[in-house]
C-alpha cells in the first residue's frame, strides 16, 4: 500500500499549550483510519494543520510525497486533500444542485480539463445529480441551501467533497447533530468511499459502533500526542482507550 498522506513531528502551540504534539503518522491508500480521543485531545486541530487552516509551529505534512506544509488550504485542496466543506464555502442563495455543479466545474477547471461549457451543461447536471443521489438529496436538488435542515446541510457538505474527487477524505464528526435516521446515509456513503482503494479516509468519530464497522485502523490522540495506533479491536481493548474514554488521566503513557 502507498502512503498518500504523512505527518512528521507535526506540532502546534497556542501560547504555552501544545494542542498537537509531534504527531508522526502515515495514511495509506485503501485504508480508513478512525481518529479518536477525548474532547480537547487535538483531533480537529490536527485536521486544521493537515488542511492548512492553521500554520504548524513545527513538523511537516506530505501529500503524495510532496511537502505541502507551506501551501494555502485551497492549494492543498487542489492537490487532492479533501476536507468536508464548511457551509461558509457554499453559495447560500443558490440551489443544492447548483452548488454541487459549481464544485464539479471548479474541480475540472483546476485540473486543466477545459471543455465546452455549453455542450457539457447537461452532462455536468447529470453528474451533479448522481452525486446528490448518493447522499439522498436528489429530491430536494432545487432547494436553496439556506432552506436545508441541519442534517441535509451536513449531507451536502459530503456531496461537495465527493464532487472534488480528492485523494484524501477528511471527515470530522460527520454525523454530529444528525437524527438517528439521517446518520446511516452518511455512514453508508463513507463505507462506499472505502471501496475505492486509491484513496485514504480519515474519520474523527466518537461512536464506537461506527468505528468498529468502518475502521481498518485506529489512532488515538491524547493531550495532542499520538498514544496508540493499530488494529481496531486491539486499540479499543487497550488500556489507553479504555482509560481515555473513562476520562481518567493517562499519567503512565
Ligand atoms: N485557535 C486556537 N487557539 C487556542 N487554542 C486552541 C485553538 N484551537 C484549538 N485550541 C485548543 O487546542 C486543544 C485541542 O482542541 P481540538 O483540536 O478542538 O480538540 P478535539 O477536536 O480533539 O476535541 C483544546 O485545548 C483547544 O482549546
Ligand atoms: Mg473536534
């Protein structure tokens, strides 16, 4: 298996607080890695460092073997790093369909695949609808983004990500705030994405049943440091995870 993404000694300090502490980890193609740890462990901050939302204090990030540590978030995205869209990246007054179509179009342009916009309009719409069908939003494709429920907004974020066709998928608690009947749609979709062995998926998730079902590997962050990395069953059974989830101090780690 090939390493698609690699962080080496990746560190960020906020004042005196080390939020991510020298995390070295490689993510291989065809693998779904669950990232777990208590609240405040540094999971989201680790994602922010990888996607370029915040600069690292030290250490490096490599994507497809290239150092991307000094690149902007959009340049990292262009190179295949796919972080689930925040709604602030969407055009709120445009429809669900138009947003996805624009994402596919932007992605094409960026990759240099110039083509006739007029003749491809239908093809583009079909493609966008296909993506929306995957997240079960096709029935409300014409709705403006502002009118979507919270759960549907989260699904649209996933649709936008799929439209970008990244090498690395990054999901930070993708079903947070979703109802019990909405969450499976997103989780099934992540399971589908797993089938694509050219990609790697990073998933921050709290629910152990979800992790057991989806993860090929688990890494554990605690106080910003990587404290466990390995086979899901072994990591879940380990003292490190048992104690982290019981909220005890990991004094002996
Ligand atoms: N921009 C920031 N400035 C200062 N402290 C931050 C910032 N972002 C995160 N932190 C701190 O870093 C730690 C890790 O936060 P976070 O990555 O959000 O944890 P998790 O996602 O694992 O719950 C927390 O103590 C948080 O308060
Ligand atoms: Mg978080």
